[in-house]
C-alpha cells in the first residue's frame, strides 16, 4: 500500500496567510506545507484540499483513479471545487465500514473531538490509521495488533499517540508520521527533534511512503538529562519528551511544603500541564525506583534530591561534613549513579545549572554548588542524551 502525502500542514497551511510569527516567517521551501491530504494507492483520497490535483501532479501522481473521497474534519470557508472526475466528498459514520472496488476496506474511527479517523486496510492486510487535526481516538480498546502506519497530529495531540501505544495500536515497528503541522514549533530542526522524542517523523509534501516497508525508526534515547537555569523551560522540555508515552511515573523530589503558598502554586502548575494518565511519586528514594522494572520515569529534579541527601548526612555543618557527611553523601550519589547505569527503564531527569553565577558567600551554599556540579557530571555520563535549555531553547550536548 502506497500513501502519498499531498500536504502535511494544518488546515490553513504553513505558513498561515498573513501570519507574522517566526515559524511562519521561516516556513519556506521544503518547510512550507499545504493542508494535509492523503492519496492511498491512487484509489482513495483522504481529505480534499485546495489544489489537490496540482499537488498530486507535482508528486508524480494522478487523481483519475480515485474511487472514494472521504473527509476527516469540518472544512470551514467556501466549498472547495471538486476536481473533474472525482466522486463527491463525504464522511463515513463512526464505526461504519465500507469496501472500495479496489479491495481496500475503510472503517470510521470515533474521535474525542469533532472529526472522523479512518482505518484503511489494504487487500494484502496492511493497516493505515489516519486521524484528523487536533483529534485522538475516543475510547481506544485493544487494537489487536499494531498499525503498520499512523498519520496523526502528533504535535498538538501527543496524548493520542500515548493512547495508541497503551492499546497496542502503535508498536516498535509502527511508522508514526506527523501531519496537520502548524506554527506551534519555531523551526524545522526543532520539529524534527520533538518528533524524534515521540518516536515519530515528518516528511515533506509530496512524499510517497510504502506502508509496511522497513524504515529507520527514530531513536528514542532511554536515559536523558535535561539541565538549565531557573525558569529556563527545562521541566517543560522534560515533560515533552515523554508526553507521547503512556503510564509515565513522575518522581517529584520536592515533596510538599505546608504553608508555602508559592511552592504550592508551582506544584499545581506542573501538575496541571501533565497528562492525566501519569502517576506521581513524591519521594527522594529514586534508586529503588530505577532498579525496578516499569514504565518511564520523569525525575524532577536532581537539585532537590541533592538537597534532601545533604540534609540527611548533615552536610551543612562543617564539622559533620568533615567527620562523616562527605563520605556518606558520596555513597548516596554513587548509589544513584549506579542505579541509573543499570536501569532498564526509560528515564528523563531534570537538574539545575547553578555554577555560572556569583560565587555564594557562605560555605554551605558553595558546598551545594560544588556537589551539584559533581552529581550532574556523573549522572550525565550515564545518559545517552543530555540537553541544556536556555531561554526555552533546547541545545543538544550529547546524543
């Protein structure tokens, strides 16, 4: 089964008309995208967009063999002109299945937002799932077996990919292709980086993909350290790396602080933007979690873990530090680093960069700065991927 993506952009296209944003300003050449539409084996057109016949011709395809045109979402604005020879466009009621003269079977998949998804099965049994912009499957049950290809709005609805993974609809060999791409991501390079973290990819308009053909699956690093300064966006970056995966365990090392309204507001803001399917563990006992099998861990953050560890060993008192604190802290850090090295879980950890500013005026603060630098370096050594976040921009240091 061959799928030609006549367009890969949002309904308004990319760049959006008259939009002055940075993403639209740089969406030129191969980064420009028409509204998403798929031509399946020359027989089925999914979504009718302006200039579909011309887009097909540019891709070396023709619409003359199309036997069915299906829409996935409400199309605003004036009615589109139907290219000569094409059947009228329509939508299939949720759950209904139709069989084309070409032998393809099409089943309408209910969405959790206005629109319809389509599961297309080729005569050979290959399966494609195409979802509308901003849509994710509603009430996903067991998929039976993974789809060979999923074309979906991965950037706007990463939770949809997570649902499909949880149900078995997306497996290790599924080709997850991003569509309906809008101006939410500032550059093509950043788009590719975010999609790779979700195990997905984007292709230029006019690309023809062979469903079921071997392709290089984006490499999702198993251990990632995200570092940066205060309010740099490092926690948001860490959350993005796992938002397309189900059953994530969020390890909050800061715990709760009775009577601290500012801290409560921070915790609430973090909790509200996390997917509802994630589970939270408020603990600094991170090494045991790393030694267990289970879903991905998001550890936020190592700085607060170190604060707790230094509290436990009495590191703030000079005499205690010299007598036993330094040795005991080294042992706790070594245990954590060894657990990261040996873990079989996917791990994303957040930490702070605190050594680039003014030298602290007291011994305890200087001690914390030094120990956090050592912890960050040791932890980073065990990670395949290390990111530095500056002003909300993630810079790859490793991987």
